[in-house]
C-alpha cells in the first residue's frame, strides 16, 4: 500500500486516486484468530481403583508443606531445604505405616491442586516426587531406587482441596518378584 502525506496529496492532485485505481494492494482487515484447540478446562482426576486393581499398595499423604515445582527458579538453598523436608516427611510416614521392604514397586505421585486451580501439569512436581522416593529409600522400603527396583514414578492429577499449598500423595504399588524378568 502506498502512503502519501497530505502535503504530497495537495501538490499532486489525483495521485491518490490514480494509485488506488492502479490496483495497489489493499490491506485486508485481520481475521480474528481462532484457536486450533480449545483451552482445556476439563479436569480429569486419577481413577486409582482402575489402575491399581487388586495389587498390594500403600498410600502416603504428605503433610501440607511446600513442594518443589520444576518451573520455580528459586535459590538452590531453598530448594535443598524443601528437598530435605519432603524426604524426611516421607521416611517418617513410611515407617509409621510400616511399609515393608519391596523388591519391585511402582510409585504414583498424585498432585492435589488448590480449589481455584483450573488447569495444571502434575509432572511439574517431579522434583518433589524424586525427594519422596529418596525418603522411601531412607525408610528402608527400597534397597536402592534404581530402575530395577522402582519401575516408574508416574504423575497423576488428584482431587482439588483447600489448603495453603498444593498437596501430594504417594501410592506405592507392589509389583513383586514375579515380574523380575520383564
């Protein structure tokens, strides 16, 4: 599109009309952008009964403490302090519930957001889950938390709840020795 000032239009009468008649490209008004996928507002809770089935399992509800979010770029010392508190709280809970030593297990961590949270990504709390699995090792539930013993640490979305912080529960699912060759 050609732009001419008012001064040039006065100096060259009819210039604007001739440029428009010559077919200068006209700018079309912008269309409203439509989202290819709608914003996900549906909230899907984890169906524990369907996934666990009849397997032996234990549920550890961590206390209402601050968790470590992978998107948080806080200071390393704060993150280290939170890691230690999550690890210690998990070890205490595992001892209180008398979770036995397991040779193979899968850990599902269920993140329970605040009631006002619309959409969230439970995998953002993987650092908190890692600290909790280390706490299970401290309590003697696992000899080691390598891939041969802990077959997976999987995130799930839990039920919304009131509280100062996002809460987390651990579900330890015994996989026994029968799957050791898999």
